[in-house]
């Protein structure tokens, strides 16, 4: 934009100079670096353009996006993958608002993230005198963030960053907003004095040890179970105590269900994995231990027919044990008989030291009943997957993806859409922890390319993204970013010509709101920026395209042409759709 950027003391511009003076820009960079926060997902402009340049010059990795929402989603998932707050950097008002969706998403999903936005002059904003990009950003961020702070003076930058870090990662993680007004960046300070104001946060996410009596109560209850079940949620994946969780599952012999992003915590092919018998184990189980999973809509609120209740509001007969860092989570939907409050690492370790002295495996009838259901369902699915219809459908395409993921278990799997999400979740097995990242608690569309970029940057592994054609559209322009940074991302657009399917007809003769241009070629978008585009109309073409993408590690987009009639409205959650319910 045409307005002059804030002037910075020239001596401070070169971070390597022997200058006695530093400035706000430099202090923000120093505070982040001091705390090991070395990647910024952002989009430059007033007043943070120089912050992005100087951060890069100071050795931080600055990834510049095409839209702040995607930078924000990238930061949020980087937080999930690393247990350090992902940093998203935006300009004021509109850039801030574009980033805000991701901040709310981080808070809702319990991902640590810090949204840092430049803002306009307080004096003008507060008198509402019409400043450039005027907005009271702090007030707007507050209800959507776990915490929100503003720093007015350079000497407070250290404290501001430290508070933001602690708020993001301690207890239940979440999104934190840090407001940095334009005037702050140009403020100068004596370097030595300034250095003293910075804080390297000690123990930002302290362990929270569960009370011994809570541990005992939980295990006593679990011991009484005839049909025990463990549910692993994304909190369990976040905690990064994979071998302890595996020991708990294997040591007790209890069947388990992974929530979507907990898939792979143990390989989905594990003999105790009950995913293929989900609709059998939920209503049948008598004692359920939730580890880092909430009884929200994704688990039908712990009641209703899913859980063996007579009607949709009736409770089943289950008793619940809930392991969670938030002391407020228990009883949020149904009664929790044994809450265990603490960090998952400490809680699982406490369980392990108790069960070391002996644990009776669950009754054989329970295990064999589950196995019977599993075997039948797996056989039914194998039959469906083996078909090769023309045009290709979700199953025949995902059969290929399933093979490729099995052969590349270290690859990151990003997934969004409705049918494209639900079918992928149930068909494509995940073999290692934190390899599957998806739409999360809100079932949000638009996380795709931001997640791909962060996943590639954080893990350096191949990324495979399975995207509905609608879902892809929310962040599609970031294919330029993928190409610019040369990231090893292979996107498969499951192109069924629309939202849920491409066959909807508008009875007034116009276009149905759910349909898109027929036979669109999303692969050409990738070619526009020098990446590889592939149009796949058969499973064989899809397989060839994916194998080549993984071999070359080039940004690749495969337009997978899917039968436009193959999907169902709202995928698996049709019952939540008001009009469909009426029918
Ligand atoms: P899912 O969608 O996979 O079921 P949720 O997002 O609903 O998972 O639940 C995650 C839960 O994990 C949250 O209630 C959160 O408080 C909890 N959590 C996150 N990190 C930890 C941790 N380190 N220790 C204990 N609980 C955690
Ligand atoms: N907007 C946002 C941000 N999130 C949403 N979840 C929606 C809108 C509503 N929505 C869904 O819940 S899924 C979906 C939308 C628009 C897209 C489904 O179409 P798709 O997938 O092409 O991505 P399928 O394979 O055609 O079902
Ligand atoms: Mg679609």
C-alpha cells in the first residue's frame, strides 16, 4: 500500500552490526528465537513487512502465503505436530480477520498457536477516528482465543511473548492472540538493557500429575468391566507418549477405537483396533476409557442410539473414565464416573505402574465378538474395494491411496471434504502416530493447503492430501506457495463436480448451489505454477501419478475424476442436516 512504512533506526537494521541500539522489530525476533520459535507462517504488509524480512535475515524460516487463513491453519497444525505454538503473522484489520478463523480453530481443537497481528495506532483506533485499517483487534480476538495480549512498549515484548507461549501450550492448549501496534516496531532501546527484558520460558507446559486416588478409582472401575473399550483422541496423539499408550493398550488387552487424528497412534491394522466394528463396540461396551477425546458431537455426545440408548437423547449403560488435562471436561455431556485430570503422559505412566503388577485380559467372549464383526466388515469392504467401476468411484480411487500409504507409512496424510473425508478415514489405514491431519473438531473446510505446507515443513516427509473438490477450493491458491517453496506435496482432488455430488438439479432452471463446472481440470492449476498436473480417470492412472509424485517429490496435483453420483449428501453426517432429517 502507498503509505510509508514506519521508520526504523538505521543502526538497528542490520542485526549483525555492533550497534548499541535495538528496536521493536528486533526484539520480537529475538524473543521468538530465544524460545525456539523459528518458523513464521504469514503474509507481509503494513506494519509487519520489515518484520518478515528481518526475521528471515535473522535465520527464521518465513513462509509467505497467499491468504492469511491458510497461514493460520498451517500455524495451528504445526502447533499440534510440534507441541510448540505455531506462529502466524498478519497485517492489521483484514489480515487479522483472515487469520482469526484459524485462531478460533486452534482454540476449539486444543492446538497451541499464536496469531501475531500488527495493528493501527491506539490513540486513533480508540477514538474511532478512521485510521488505516482501524480495528480494535484485541477485543475481537478475545472471545475466540484462549488468551489475548497487547504489547505497547518495546521493553514489554519479552513478557508479551513469554505470556503468549505459556498460555498457548500449558494446560489445555489453544490459540493465543498477540497484538503488536505499528508504533512498537520502531521503538528503540539500548541493546544491553533490551536483552535483559527477554524471557526464555522455563517449562512452558508443566507436567500435571494425576491424583493417586483418581488413578485408583479409574483402574478399579476398569477392572470391573466385562466389555471394556479405550477411545484415543487427538489429545492422546498430541501428547507424544506413543510407546506408553501402546503399552497401556497391549498391557491391558483392551480393544480401542482411534478418533480420526489418533489413527496410527497404534497401526490401524493392530489386532486390538476396533475401528471396523465401531457401531458394535460403542453400544455394547460397559466401561469406556477416554484418553484425550471429548464426548462431543463426534462421539454422539456419549448418548443416543450410537451408545445403545433407546432414543437420540437417552443414555446408554456405559460408565466412563475420562483422562484429560482440563478439569472442566468431565460431565460435559453424560456422567463421568472416574475423571482423571492430568497430562496424558503422567496419567498413562501412572496407569502403567499400577497394571505392572498384573492385569486380567478382557473376557474372551467380548474379544471374539468384536473380531467376528471386524472380520465380516473387512471382508465386505475388501469386496467393494476390489471392484473397478467406470467412472471411478471413491472406493476404487481410495483403494489405490490405501496401497500407496501402506507402502509409504511415513508420509503425512491431509484430508478434507465430506465423502472424500469419510471414505478416506474408513478406507485408508494409518500406521504411525500423527500422520493423519484433517478437518478436526469443527469439520472445517479450508485446512487443506495450509496443513500440507506445515506438514511438509515440519516433518520434511512426503505429504499426500485427499481433497474434496469443494474442500480444495477453499485454499487452492496456495498451490503457488507449494510450487514456490518446492514442497513434496501430492494433492488428489476427488473431483465429483461439486459439494457432496455433482448431480443436483435446480428445479427453477438455474444452477444448483452444490454443483460446480463439469469436468473441471484442477491439475492445470498446479501446472500454472510449474508443478506437475495429472488427470486420472482410472485407478491405474491415479496409481501411476501418485507413485511418480512420491518418486520425484515435486508438487503434484492429480485431478481424480470421480463418478459425480457417487457421494451422499453431507457424507456420514446426513442426520445433522435439517432438511434431510425431515425427509
Ligand atoms: P478428538 O476430536 O480426537 O476426539 P478432542 O479434540 O475432542 O479429540 O479432545 C482432545 C482432548 O485432549 C481435549 O479435551 C484436551 O483437553 C485434551 N488434551 C490435549 N492435550 C492433552 C494433554 N497433553 N494431556 C491431557 N489431555 C490433553
Ligand atoms: N464451509 C466451511 C468453512 N466448512 C464447512 N464444513 C462447510 C462450509 C460445509 N461443508 C461441509 O461440511 S463438507 C463441504 C462443505 C462445503 C464440501 C463437500 O464437498 P467436497 O467433498 O467436494 O469437498 P465430497 O467428496 O464431494 O463430498
Ligand atoms: Mg465433491
